[in-house]
């Protein structure tokens, strides 16, 4: 193996599945395996076949998978105390999983051997050696996970090393150093890993960190510097307690900034898309401030930052976001500079003059509306409508004559509100009414009913999210509120905003902008 080549061992489907609120169906697992294989991950730890019949059934089905790059790994433990390896049901399940590679964990901390397993220190070492030898003699390539290795090394370095030696002597293909409690510091990870790579120069040494101290990625990078050539973690960092090493962050740092090859270079631009696909399958949201792949990882708000990036991208960006498939984003706000606002609008309005009077009016309008509580960082669609009006390009899809909303209790068949809406389209007046599960739902249904004869295409637009923020809470129930509504069709999604002391009016403003923007997009 080249000195700069690292193996990537993804445990999203095993260690990641131990995270709170994470669960994978068989179909989910197959989707994740396909995504990781296409990204060029070397190993995918797909579960513990001994844990339940469903896991074993999955491995039977997975045996027929045709993977282009990755190898599936079945996970288990060393034999139980007092049981011969060939009689241990856990080890037999690893053979039955029919994977070329298996990973087994064993105790490397002397106190865990004596106090948790209730085994004599030498007996624990025998359990490790006999288990690895049994699996290796049956044709398996064994990854030995030295559980609690760093804490065990601090407690008794000789015993921790002896645990690795037992596995190595029995034919383990890889020795994995596990920071099971997630508390190791990067300098400690370097020093201990260095001692291991010097003691076992012919072994593949792996690093497996948990993130309880917020240091998993940093400790992983230091272990690589010390000679570890396999890094373990989960693609998005989720897992037991505070999670595992975030492989996206670790891979991007090591490959883009330290010259290691973690995945095939041509696959780097697929990282963002793969992360989004796995997040969707796992039903988790990626934090906006997540390094490299977060929605705000390359978002610029301050005017001088945006201006600097437009002139010289690395002035406020540590990498080109396109390298990993992400995109630069300029946020529309009262502190945005003219250059950033123009860059945001030029694709919508190619004739707009950056230095013209209209551009000045747009910037002024943005700042003025910010004083009223409007923010357009997450509601770009509403701002596009404002610019349309300022440039004289706006043509109203409909005119509101009036609307009425009535809340009723108790609920009748689950409906607690009704709305009546009167609109005018091209001189034709239409009245529509609807019941709803709430006032906004009722208004949404009534507005669609009123417009459907004129614009049947709005049937393909759905409201997907609704958020309310109180702006000046010191005014209690008289406070202004900001409502954000996200809508989508088969091709895209967009967000609109409304602000008012009346939550119904704020919702109406955001709702009508949403429909207006949908019709504007279609007309274009």
C-alpha cells in the first residue's frame, strides 16, 4: 500500500445505527451501501449478524450484491468466557454471514477484562487469540477492534499491547485502536498510535474514535500522522452518544489538505451529493454549519466578505466548494454589500446594471425592509418578487379583494378553522372557501381553490414547511412575528416570508408570495 493511501472503513450501518433516533430498514441499508460504494469507500461495516435474525437475513441477501469497490464487513465479538471458539454462536454467525472481512472487538483494558468480563487477564488474551485464529483459519480477514485501547494503554500499556500482540500472532489482518469513550486528545492519539506502529510495523493499524470530547476528527488525523493507515468512522459522524469520527470532515481534511488519498480523486466532487443521500436515507438533517457540506459552509453574509470572495475566492474560503460538489452562497441581508446582492440577482435579471440607480434602489429596499423585521437569507423567493416590482417587471398573478378566517372549537371532523377568500384574476372575481386543520391550512386550501381554474398548475405545488419566529418578545402577544413558508414542486423548492403583528396576516403574506413565485417561475 502506498504510504499516502488510506483505507476508509465506514460504520454508518453498525456504529451509526447505535445513535439515538437512527434506524435502517433493509432497503435503507442497500441504499447506503450503494452510495458508499459509488463514493469509493473501501470497507462498509454492515451490522452484527449475531444480534438478531433480521441482521443475519440481511447478510444473506447482501451476499448477492455486486459492489464495484467496497467490501462488506460483518461485526461481532471475541468468544465468550469458557466457550471454545468453534462452539461460540457469535463466531459461528460471523462465518455464516459469508463476508470476506470480519471485525471483532475484544478487551484491551485490563480493568475491563477483570471487572466487566470477570476474566483473568491471561484468559482475556486467550479469548482474543483463539477467536482471531478460529476466524482466520476459516478464511476470514480479521479486523481486531481493541476496545478501550487508549484508556487501557494509560492504565497498563503493557497489557494493552499484549492484547494487540495476541490478535496479531493469531493472524489478524488489521489492528484497530478504539477510543471507545471518546476522550482521547490528539497529542495522545499520536503518541500511542506511534508506539503501536513501531511495535507492529507489518500490520495495518486503524484508528476508531468517538466524539465525546469533540476531538474525534483531530485525533484521527494525528493517528494518521503517526502511521495509522485505516480510518474508521461514520460518513456523517452520527453514532453512539456523541457520535463517531465524521468521515466527510476527516476525508476532506486529509485528502485536500494533507495529500493523502482516501477515496479516488475523481470521486471527491461526489462527497456532497453522497452525504445528502445518506442523510435523507437516515432521516437526519445536516446542520447548516457543518464543515464542508453544511448549507452555510460556504455562505457569505458580511458585505466585505462577499466582495472579497468575488474578487479572490480564497480570501474567505479555505477550499473551492466545487471540489466536493458544494456551492458558494451569498446571503441576502441588510449587511450584504452591493457586489454580493448583484451576484445573487444577475442570473435572474441579466440586464441589471451593477452600478445603476436600480441596483441602488434594491440595496436600499433590502435595508429598509430589514428594519421592519424582514430577513431574506432563507427567503430568497420573496426578495425576487420585490426586485421584480422595483424593476417594473412584476405582473400580478391575482389581486386579493378580501379574506376571512374563522377558528372554531371544538373541532369538527378534525377541522378547527375555515377560510373564505375573494380574488380577482384578469378582471374575473372568484370566491372560494375551505375548512382546514388550522388557519394557515384553511387559507392555503381556499386560495388554491380560488385560483385552480385560472392556474391548474398550482396543483403540483405543495407546502412543505412552516416556521414562526417572534421578533420583539418584550411586547408579548402584541409582538411582531416572522413567518417562513417553504414550498416545492417536482423540480425545486423555495421559501417566502411575511412579517406582521398579526400571525394570520404574516402567514397570508408568505403564502401568497409562495404561490406568486411558483407562477412566476412557470411563466419564465
